C-alpha cells in the first residue's frame, strides 16, 4: 500500500512539474497538455521483471512504452547491474524515474546507443531517494538504461521500480527538449515553434537547440531559479550571450537570417540538485524595428549578422549615437556605407573591440573602405549625428571582397606598390579623395631578346563609380603611356609593346567607388622572339624561364658538348691545369642518382668559363 501511494504521488508530480496534485477527478483536464493529469494506476501501469543475465548491452531486457505511463520492476544484488532497452515510437519524449524500494543509494544512467562513451549518469539524490531522468528522447531502436545500487557485499537482494511517463502535447507551436542534446550534432530542432520547454539537470547539463531562421526575429527566455548561461551561436561564434541566476525574462538582440542555422545553448553553472525547468520563445518579425535602445556604449552594442543588411535604424536626436557589432567572415575586406542621410547629416566610424576609434580604417563622412574585422571576428561601427532634422532614419550597406584580391593600402609609392601578376585581377578603390593606387607589374624575363618581348595589356571593367586616369611608368619612373576616362563606369584598355623590365601602373581619379570597386586585369602576350628564346642557352646570372617542350633535358648543355659551339680559338690559352674536372655526377648516366632540385639548380648556374663571353653568333643560334 505504501509503495502504491508513493508511486501515485510520484507520477502526479512528474506529470504536473512543479504543480501540486489535484485529487478532484471530476474536474475537466486542461486542453493544452494531453497528460497534465495522470491516468489511474490500474489503467496506466504494467509490471514486468528484469530478465537475468542483463548486465551488458547485448543482454539488455527489452521493454516498450505502449501506454502513456508504465512501470517495470527489477532486483539488484551486490555488484549486479541491470540494463534495460526502452523502445517507443519516433518522436517520443518521456520522463524516467528509478525508485529504490529500500534505504539504499541507486544510480541510473542512460545511453542513446550501445556505447560506453555516450553514457549520462544520474547519481544525485542519495540513499532511499529516486533518481529522475527528465525529457529523455526515446526511439524505435531503443535507448539503454542502466541501474546500479550501492550495496554491501553481505546485503540482501534489493528491489527497485522504473516508471516511464510520456510527455506529449497537442499544441503544434510547442516543442519539448529531448535528451541527449548536449552538442550541436544532437541539438533539438526548433521549426516554426512559438515556445520551447526544457529542463536543466543534473549539474553541468548543456542543452542545444538548432533554429533554421527564416526571417528576422528575437528570442525571449524565461530563466530558471539557478545560475545559467544562455548563448546564441552562428558560424561557430557566439553572437549574443547572457548570464542569469534567478527567474527572469531575458530578450536577445534582433537576429537576421543567414546561410547558417542559429544555435541556442543553455548551460547550468551550479550544482543543481533538482530539475530546473525553463522556457524560451521565438518571435519572427514582419518588419525589423529601429535598433534596440540603448546601444550607445560598446557593452550595449547591437549585434547584427552577415553582409546583406536591410535593417532600419535611426538617430533620435543630436545627442544619440548608435554602436553595432557586425559578425562577419575574418578572411574578407569590407566596405560600409550609411544610406539615407545626406552628406553632413551623419558620420560613420570604425571602432576597436574596446571602443576606441580605429586609426587603420579608411573612413570619410558616411563611408568606411577596405577594412578588416577585429577580434572576435566582428566589425564594430559607430554612427554619430550631424546637422539634421530628428529622428534621422538610415540603413547600413556592406560590401565584401576576398582580402587577397584587393589592393593593399597605402600604395602610393613604388616601395608600397601592390604587386599584380600577369593574368590576374585585382580590385581597387579611389578613396578617399585624392587617392592614388600604384601597382607593380613584373614581366617574365627574356634576357637574350633585344627590344619588346611582348604586349602588356591593362584592362578595367565597367561598373565602377569614378572618372579614372591610368599612367604606365617604367622602373625609372618615366611615363610610357596614359589613358583618361571622362565617363563613369566606362571600360578602359591600354596596350604597350614592352621590353624586359618592371613597370608601375598608377590609377587615380575623382568620384567615390568604395562600394563599387574597379576591377583591374593585367595580361601579357610574349612575341615570337621571346618564345624562341626559351630554347636558347641562358646567359650567366639569369634564371631560365619555365621549361619548354623544345628545351633539352636539365644539365644536357653542361654535360654534353654543344655541337653549335665554334672551334676553340687557337690564340686562347690552354686550359688551367688547376681547374677541376667537370662534375661527373652531372653526367647523363648518373642523372637518375641526383635529386631533381639539384639538377634544376645546376642547370641555372653559369657556364664553367665565366671569364669568356659567349660568341655573338650564339644569340642567333635558333
């Protein structure tokens, strides 16, 4: 009788959470929850016993939750463990309680699969008290529940009971947490749900939720009576967090949709001895409101995500400032502009993570150009008022480029010039006013060719917003060619028959193309003489171009006699007897024993007779 009453009280408490049991059976049940009031003991419980041996996952006693509430019995002897495999239909969330029928300490743990490394232990309450496993996610394949007891060697067999109660609702806008959800991979998925119900238990519990955000919105949390941390993550970074140590309502920043899902992480920060329920809800917005005030300090900055922004903000008066933390990819460079206000009505600044104005950011009035994010992977922005009617509405426009494809500022001198390789494209901005971008162009060397070695071409695609001027200079700074464009966004083309050497291209102009950069492409087409020189013997001290199909094998010109070499000059002195013999390791028959790097290095060395200039006719040998 004592056990029956105890079980009835237990089931009632599990069903109602923190609510007291209602003994009036004739009162109507709430329509929101299917199982707010428990069924009678006779209708709900079915008893069964564990089947020994069942101390391994393979020997586990199979049980199935077919009713809303069920019970099974087992016995423990000293050193004994019982493993149960609990099955239920997909999507079932249940509360499990392991109740000792005696004054001994019982331990429960469960695993989602037959793996010792994925077991979650519940050993909190002590001797004579039951262990509660809330919000367990059951599956048709079954989860594994292990029951142990702290029993002395001479103890008599002890009985225990397992009660399982299904948690289920008819409300389509409510979702219940399902353990195990301690990682992103096992996160409880939240789809179109207005309310999420979860429980933190035991100490150190972590609950993850995955939200495929489809529209701008915010999250509101009803925190438990315990110390907890709440965090929202995106792209492996925390974009919002809060710590609470008492029941309260906490609201997150406005979240905007991104290519990545948003994750909510709730973690207990103290040694909790009983289940701590919490709730949170997602509110999607048809229209994003003005920024969340106050946001005038670095610690109250509003967090926004991603490059594409359609959020509307406003300066309320001439004393209002707005500070934003924009979460962005650290591998890109960003240009930011305020849209809406007229020049002089507002000012945009880049900040460091501690709130100081960035000195490395190119900024002018309402524009910041080619700036990188600061730690932790965020761009900090500050909007200040100017002379304008209030309130002043504005938006933030953000454009991004890969960092390795953007000119490197400052680059107004040959020493600072941005190197651009032939065949590549670089993006640049004429910003701020008076800016000059200088590029260094290094052509392939053809040392045996006199005069032009090919055609150097410079192209700028249309679409930029500026009037550009191009000046091509040689390595000495003399201007070779110039091209002016008096129209905005017009494509530009410059071509030059270039001799060997290094060239500089200066790009200047008027306008503002910070958000629409110009795209500069440099190409080089070698002429016939340059192509033919690839098969010629390299001159001393000059590195040979890339191998050509017509070029002899490495070291062939050094090891074997040159058939086109003229006969020795009879007036030439005899060979120096002290000069070492040719390196026999470079003979063709030994080439296979030499590393390829050594062969290439040897092929690029000067000819042995460094004091004798090569005969003039060698240059025309091919």
